C-alpha cells in the first residue's frame, strides 16, 4: 500500500462528532446525546457552569464533558469544544443547541456536503421559525446589513447550528475574537469569509426560547458590524 493509499485509508476511518454547549439542561441533554451517539457521532458536552445534573447525565449517556465551574459564555465554550474536536481529529463537527431549539435530525440532510461550513438557517424557503417575531426580524436585518458589507448572500449569520470541516476548525480556532456572546457567531463567519472558506446553508426548524435582548449584545453587534464592514 503506497503513501497516498494509506492517507486515504486514514481519512476513511476518521470519526465525526458533535459539540453541545449546555447550561442547566438536565431535562433534555440525555435524549440529545443518546440520539447523536446512535447516529455514530462522538459527543462532547461543554457544561458551562450548570448547577443541576446536566454534566452527570451527559456522561451517563457516553459523552465527554468539559466542565466549567462558572459560566464562560458561548464563544469560550465552543472554542474549547473546537480544540477537543481537533484533538480527536474529527472529520466533521456539528454544533447544536442543548435546550430543544434545534431539531437534531436536520443535520443529517447536509452532513457530507463538501464545504467548509454548513449553517442551519432559520430563514431559507423550507425553514420554519417558531416563536417571537422580533427576534426573527432582528436576525433578518442583521443578515441584510452583513451581506451588504461582505457582498454575500447568507440568510442566517447568527445561527449556532453549524457543521464545520476539520479544515475550517483548524483555520478558525486560534483567532483572537472580540466578543463572546451571540455576536461571536458573526465573527466566526466574518473570519471564515476572510480566509476564503466555503460556506453553504441548509433549512432547519427553529423553536425560539425566552431570551431577551441585552444592551451588551447591541453594543457587541455594532462593534462586530463595523469590524466586518472595514475588513
């Protein structure tokens, strides 16, 4: 077997995995981990300061758990998850919400599409958005402004439901990001565009939670938009 054949063989057996950020999701984490494991995925849960049994339940269903004693935020949590995924050499990594906002079946439709980043979009023709209308409007306006700045046609810049290739994570993991909340998702795409990574979207059904808009989020959004506009 020559060197190229050996390399092809290694790629064939590489695992795929899922990253789940969770804060007090004891009611839902077990079934989510169970489903993802049944699809042949390795699972890593970043337990971001839960004071319930989220981490223990995830471990019980076979997940690796990264535990934070206090909440660190979305960006820091997922960057730790990315480092874990790269350490495991996952070929593809799914990011998915633990609280029931995302349907765990939907990544199956687009998992092996040959692009660097697949975004689970709430706003494609076949998508469904269930919940508060103001959040959908805000996300659509944000996408319009960011597409103007980047000359792209991404419908959902803030979606956290994403699939990354190993290459994409290697390109993005060591960047010093400015924000750590929901706007971090925008920064990731801005950096991906700058690095000329390929990006596509797939439709999802999204059930909005009860989160509220915070002034810190607005401030971060303005900061990130100006950064994208001036790149």
